[in-house]
């Protein structure tokens, strides 16, 4: 199994190019099932999760061709026959659930293995199923599978108890061909939802968002295959902003959507990080003294839970006391014991972590427990004195394209080795 070896203490300089968003690309790849034609996802991030959902579609009969030079992922879903995807593949990644909506829309049925637990929480799908039932889907759960069947899909008004990203995406994709109109209230507002809506509308859907945030989908007859470039990855952007701040460096980040990073920028400015934001790039100057802040993760446009671990690494090295409250997932503090191995001073109290800034981190051996926790450990290693070894880095490869190459290009001393 691979490891990252980091020699801490280097300042960073130069430019980094952000990849397209994992959490946009996954629902968009699932949505290609709806058109039954050829689609090309341009600039597709070459991530483990992207390969897993590609394998999932292939196991159902789709043709997938990835051009590693151009980053284009060509998908032809015209020959999908199998509506019961491989259970092993489904359990590999939570994003697999995003095929339920497209499958019920195109084939009127699906049978998919129930979610395995995942490190950061139980990850239920009750809100996904509530929405599908409202559209007329008959849901059966048993023997570790969830099965859906619908002879006809009828638009309905659906109120989400929680603005679940995945449930919003699945319900949108389940209603694109439904008769009449579907209204999703208390829908998730993440930028990746807007990207999916743009992708579906370019394919010929009729979806719009009103000022209350509700999403209205008018059923159409057919969708066509298109070429599409997803938005940049706001979480990768935030991760590199923290890399600059934690190493007290000045770098340029190419590939941003200002609106999608606003919630994070507000918090970084509160800490005293200097940023100059342009149309498609930003310059971050992390060389000045930073201030401690309190953070509460919330659904968009709140501070993103996917940035919680990374900013915790920064706050551990920021003089003063900070408090982070994680309101989205019930078990997203697994990076805390690992950060303590560097010398961090963190006390967990229920959903909150109280962080007292320390003067230095000492390099050590740590283990990535999940995707964003792994990113937090890299950030800690960049500033730790001496050598840091990070194992189980397959978690990190799920969501970051060649992160060690991008960091090395900025001057960090980080290598990927075979364990
Ligand atoms: C998406 O997960 C993202 N993944 C996650 O990113 C992200 O953390 C999360 O949204 C929140 O922003 C992808 O887009 C592939 P949710 P998702 O449904 O859709 C509860 C990363 O690091 N819930 O908004 O699974 C659930 O338990 C990953 O890139 C229900 O109770 O998130 C959780 O507490 C991690 N019932 C909360 O809602 C449901 O039916 C948020 O879940 C669905 C969710």
C-alpha cells in the first residue's frame, strides 16, 4: 500500500491548477444514464471515485473511454441492460447511490446493495427513498438490497427534512421524465447541484431554481448526449489555500468559481489570510500572523463540512483558542487523534472540538482515516518539523488528483512510496 513521505518546513511558491469537482462529476456521470447516447465529460478529474462509478456503469453495459491525455471521459449508455449493478462496486463508494434516480427514470426499476457504513457516519438514504416514493416508485428493502419499481412517474411536491445533497440530486434525476411538475423544497444549494442542473438542462431538461431555493423540474420526453466541462473543485481550492496559509507562503491558484468559495473565503478573511480574487484565479498570501476563529459546518452557503478537517490543521497551528462544531456528519473527527500525534492540543466535546494553538508540530507516522482527514494530515506534515509518513493514502486519491505532484511543483518535499 502506498505512503506519503513529507519533509516539513518548506515554504511554497508558484501556481497550482485546480481540477474539476469530484462532487459534480459523480452525479453528472450517473446522469448520462438518462440520455442513452454518447456524452463527453471534459477535463474529468482522474480520481479513484470517478473510476469506480465508471466501472459501475460498465458493469451495467455502458461503454466508457477515458483519454488520460486530454482528460476527456467518453460515456455511451445506449447499451445498458443490467439494472442490478455489481454489489461489490456499489459498496466501494457512496456516490453509487446516484444511479437510483437515472435508473428509475430510464428503466422504471433498479436493484442496488444498501450502503455500507462509512467512516464519517451512517450515511442513510431515507430522504432519497422518500423522494422516489413521492414520485410513485415502489421501494422494497431486504436481504441487504434496496429495489425500486415504477410503471409511471408522476411529479409531486417534495419537502426534504434535511437539504441532503445526494437526495436532491437523485430526486432531480428521477423527475426529469416524470409527468407534470416536481418541486423540491428545502433542497440542497451546493454549487455541484447547480452544475448538475446545468448539465441536465443542456441535455434538454426543464429545471429551474426559484428565489426560495426550491427546485422545479418539468418532465420532458427525451434527453440528448452532450459534451460538458464540470465546475472546478471548491474543496481542492480550499485545501490549497490552507496549504499556503499553514506554510506561511504566497501562491496563485488557477481555476476557481468565486461564488462557490465565498463561504470559505469569509472565514479565511476572518483569520487574517490575505487573498486577491480574480475571475478565474486567486492569489493567497498566508505570510502574516493569523487569528483563531470559531467554525460551525453547515449546508451551503454555510462553511463546508468537507473543509472541516483541513481548517482544523491550520487552527492547531494558530495561536489562541478556536472551536469547530461539526453539524453535518456524526463521526467526522477521526483526524483528531492523528493530529494529536503531531503535538496538536484538541479536546472533543460531543460535536465540538476545542483547539488550543501550539507553536510547533513534530513530524510523525499517521494514518489517513477518510478523504478529507487525509488531506488534513498532509497539511500538518507540510509544517511539521522533520519527516511525516502518511499511510492508507488511497483515501486521499479518492478526491485529489496527483496531490503530491501539485504540492511538489509548489516546492513542498513530498513523495509517494510503496509501503
Ligand atoms: C455529499 O454527500 C458529498 N459527496 C460529501 O462529500 C459532502 O460531505 C456531503 O454531500 C455534504 O455536503 C458527494 O457529493 C459525492 P448529504 P451526501 O446527503 O450526498 C444525512 C467528500 O469529502 N442524510 O448532504 O452523502 C447524512 O447522514 C464527501 O467529498 C440523511 O439523514 O451528503 C448526513 O448527516 C464526504 N438521510 C447529512 O444528511 C439521507 O437520505 C448530509 O448528507 C441523506 C443524508
